[in-house]
C-alpha cells in the first residue's frame, strides 16, 4: 500500500510517494509500448511507438528526480534535528550539575552540586573551584555559563557579585562575604 502525501509528513516536508508510484506506472507503460512495438512491421508506426516509449521513460525519470530531491531535503532535516538534539542533551547534562541557590535573600545563582557530604560551612566543596553561575544567563536562550565575579566587601563598601555578561549585580547582605570564593 502506498501512502498519500497527506499521510506522511516529516517536519513540514511531505513525503510524496505518488512520485514513486507515478514512475513505476510510467515504466510499466513504456514496457508495454515496447512489447507492442516489437510486433510491428511498419517503420513509421514503430518510430511513433518508440517515441511514445521514450516520453514515458522521461516521465519516470522526472518523477524519480523529484523524489530524490525530496529525499535529500529530508536527510538534511534529519541531520539538523539530530544535531539540535545533541546540543539540547549536552545543555541538559551541563545544567544537571548545578542547582539553584539563594546567594542572598531574593537573589539567585546556580551553584555546582557537590552533594550533602562534601560541604564546608554549608557550601559545597567540589573538585573544580567553588563558583556561582549567573542565573539569568544560564536560563537564557543561549544557555551561557557565566561565572559570577565577587567584588568583596571592604572597610568602606559592601561587596557584590557581578555578571560580566548581563551586568547583573547581587549585593551582599552587608556582613562578611558569604563564601570563600576570593582568589
Ligand atoms: Zn548574567
């Protein structure tokens, strides 16, 4: 059974199986014309039959060419979709390493999830240096992983966390810096 155009649609490109069935019909017709031509004695009649046969074969070729073009477009889409999926999976795996953390009340950042056993003073201790990731950047369309920079509290000013990309500032509560991220 051959599917119709409406039945088989792959991401916007209809798979037109009628092209293949059309090609098969054309080839069958050409074969029948050829058989009939073999029985003819008259050269003019035979030439007409051969011309008709050639026309059918050209039809078949055109249908198959159109079908090939569709197939190539589908292959390209399949390739692009596979690539996108790989990117999304990678981003998800990357995101899974971080958990949302309230740096100061009402202000959030992502923090590498070190697990409950590997903590120091309530903060995780992981193999890589302790760091915060900017939440707006990480949740944005580009999924950018931007490490927040600490402008530490000094005698004169209260410190803050700063994102060099989206310029988000998170002011520290006014006491000592919350984690030992100064380097
Ligand atoms: Zn940012």
